[in-house]
């Protein structure tokens, strides 16, 4: 099993890059062991390929591209079902517990705090704090907090965020993509109660909670 860094990346990061490009892979997270090797590969697969086939592809690709030999039991694939076959399921629910904004002239640093089982994860995003990108900074910080929870930097890409009027309500909508061959688009929304920024965080979580649940491999109580 390979160890150490490769081209400035950890082995886990390099493995995620390889697996992410495989057909049928929607998202991936690699758990490292204490020596820096690969302990478990968690994969979220699409509905068009079986979990067994995707697992075989993962083992073969990592051996060919990185020289990493894995046992089949080290690859855990959660395959999505087609929309017409999906049954209601419990989901892991990261909880939004706080948001802060520090502004210096025209720049700002946004921090979003999410909680899971008593542990708090802080996502940070910074940049110009103009009217057009304030909500984007909040959404970016929320995504960074989720990636910190998953230990998977760069897993999500923010495509856009906005608020719009739906009947008598104001709604925050976030569009997020999973980079990779399949390019899945996730959309989440939340009604604006008092603060549009909080609604943006809840909209982001609404869009990504299901793939996050699959990737961590456990359900909420």
C-alpha cells in the first residue's frame, strides 16, 4: 500500500482524484490510516452501475494509477436508486449552530458553524463584501464546514445562490455541484425567516445532506 505524498498531495487526496473520474461515481471520501495509507474508500455511486461493479473499478483504478493494492472490503459503495424506486430514508443532519461576519472596509470573513453529535465544525470564506456576493460567501463558508466534517476538501462547488419571492414568502436557493465525471447538481432551499444568510446556510444543507449521509455511511438516530 502506498504511503506519503504524491505531487504535493496526500495519498488520500490523490486517490479521491482518481476515483472521482470513474464512471458512475458521484462523490468519494477516503479515510486514511495512522501511517498515511488508505483505510477505507467511501463512494456514492449513481443508479446506472451496480455497487459491485463500481467497487471493482475503484480497486483496479487505484492499483493502475497509484500502485495502491486494496482489498474489496476496503471499498464501500452506496449506490443511489432511480428516482421512481427511492424509499424514504433517515438522513444524517448536520445542524446549523452559528454564523459570524467580520468586515474590514470592503472585505469580509464569514464563519459558519455546524454541529454533529456534539462536535462543531467551522467553515471560513473571505472576499469582497459587496451586495452581489454576500450570500455567496455565506454559502461558501457553509460548504467548507461540511468538507471539514467529511475531511474532504474541494468536494463541493458552489454554482450559485439567490433569494427569490415565492408567493408571499422569500426563499433562499443554493445550487451546488459534485465535481467529477458525472457532474451531479444538487439544489436546496429554505424559507427566509429573519436573516437571509441563515436561510442560505439551511438551503445549502438541504441540498447536500443526502449525499453527505451516504458518504459517512450512517443514519441519524
